[in-house]
């Protein structure tokens, strides 16, 4: 079993310089914490796995394909694999839990 407390995950990754820090990886799923500062730029490319974002804190917008919606604390967004997407207009720094299924990069060609 893997069990996590959000406060512990936030604390453990607080000083990291990387925007994304994975904390769980099993074949069918991976999870990580993604942080983007206010005014920052999200440089993601489409992933080869489905993903779900849960906004722990912050305020911004996300564009998924041709849809654009606001996100803030408590927002949940599903993004199908291969679909272009990015957070933008980040008014308040974002802290986001990211869930990939299957685990991130599992479907990338080898």
C-alpha cells in the first residue's frame, strides 16, 4: 500500500526547483505535484497518457484543445492523451496534483 498526506507531499517538495515532482509510480498510475508561479508559463506538450489535474491552490485558466476555462482551488480537469493543453493567465501561483493513467511516459514509443 502507498498512503500519503497532502501536507507531507507539499512540505517535501516545497524547496524543489523543478516545477513537477513525481511521488508515486506504479504501472497503471503515476502521481505528482506541479507548481507554476503567478505570471508563469506552462510549457507542457501533449502527453501520451490520460491525466487529471486537481488544483490544490491558486487561480488561472486552462486551455484544453479549443476549450478555455478558469481554474482555482478545488477545480478538477480531465485531459485525454494527445490533446494539447496548458495553464495560462496564472493570477495566483498554482499547486496542482497530477494523476497520469497509465503512469507518465508509459505509452511513449521506445
